[in-house]
C-alpha cells in the first residue's frame, strides 16, 4: 500500500495542479491543542484565590500564565489562518497561477505567463530537532517566488519538480544538491 502524498497533484492534458492543503482535521487538532495551555492560568491564577498580588510568587505565576495565553493565541491563529495553496501550470491558457487562502483570509491569486518562470528549486528547511522538510519553489523573472507547503519527503518534492518540468516541456535536469535550476 502506497502512502498518500502530502502534496496531491492533479494532471490533465492542459493543466498540472499541485495542492498544498491545510486539512480540516489539522485545523481542529490545532484548536484542541490550544485549549491545554489554558490550564496554566486556571491552576496558577484563578484556583489559588490570591489574597495579595504584590509578591514574587504571583508575578511568577502571572508570567507563566501570559506565556500560556500567548501559546493558546498562536495555536488558535494557526487553526484559523493556516494557509492552503495551489500552484497551477495551465498550458491551454499559458498561465502559471498561485492561489493561497484560509478560512479567515480572502483568497489571494497571482498569475504570470508560463514563459516567465525563471527557475524551480527544492528548498530545504533544517530544524534543530528531527529531519529537514522540503518545499518546491517556483521563481518568476520579475522576482516573485511561490512555494508549496513543506513536506518531510524529499523524494516527493523532487518528483513534483521533475513532473512540473516535464509537463512544461523542459528537461528534467539534476535534482540532488542544486539550488536554482534555470528553466530557459
């Protein structure tokens, strides 16, 4: 059984679309995780029923509670504003289209002629813990650049790059260790 790709691709004779989804389940997970840090303010500030606030222990509990509230805000923001995007290479119209949207943000679409695609690259994101993640980046001649969401599978991103280059009728070229790959 093959694993479901993190970046689904839809290809027809006229177009190639690369999806970077933010699944509803992931949004719900972020929202549910946002509830756990709320235990800190409850346990440290509300439950003890402080009688005096001008002491070191209260200030320490307040600082921890502020950090927990900031983490909750960050996780709620990720749940409601996490971007999902789509890259579309449309041979029939000769257009590259990039669309990004989120539940609380209006969809943003950018279009450019396919001929203005200057380069494609595989971006590597190294993390202090764990394996790196990878994304496909498409650079245009006017300096704009768009990329897929990152995935843990370098092979998946390399395959996407090869597939896009073949779809555009350009040589697949090398994939390992390259930076920007001119498409011209």
